[in-house]
């Protein structure tokens, strides 16, 4: 689901796996990574709504790092679709600070 850019569905999928096997360390690590990424994306959206684009740019760097760390947990998975949603938020933030790339 994360490969298609759906963070909420990926979280629910891993939650279902944890319900069936609560002692699974890889699932727990993936779940924690997804929650961390979701928390960062929510703060990015909140800062964009407030109009604080410079703060958003810093938060985006952290979100890219969280996504890269999550990519290591989801071995062999392609996370470009979700990375594209972060790029879209990045475009909004950079356009507000007039720093186009």
C-alpha cells in the first residue's frame, strides 16, 4: 500500500499483521517507522496550513530521512509513489519561500 502512496492503508496492513503475531519484531519495527513517518507528515501539513514554509522545509528533510529508514525495513519495496507525495509538499513549501528547484 505504501508503494502506491497510501500511508494509512500501509499502517492498517501492518497493524493487522501485529494483531495476528504481536511478538514479531520486524512488524513492530515497520509499524513504529510508519507511525513516525505519519507523525512527521501531519506536522508538515500543519505547518504548510499555517504558512510557515521555512519550518516545513526542515521538516521535509526529516520526513525524507524517515522514509529512507522505512525503505530499509520494507526490503525490496518501491517507495517512489509515497516519495512523490512528499515531493508535492516540498514544491508547495519551496514555492512559498520562492526557492524553486
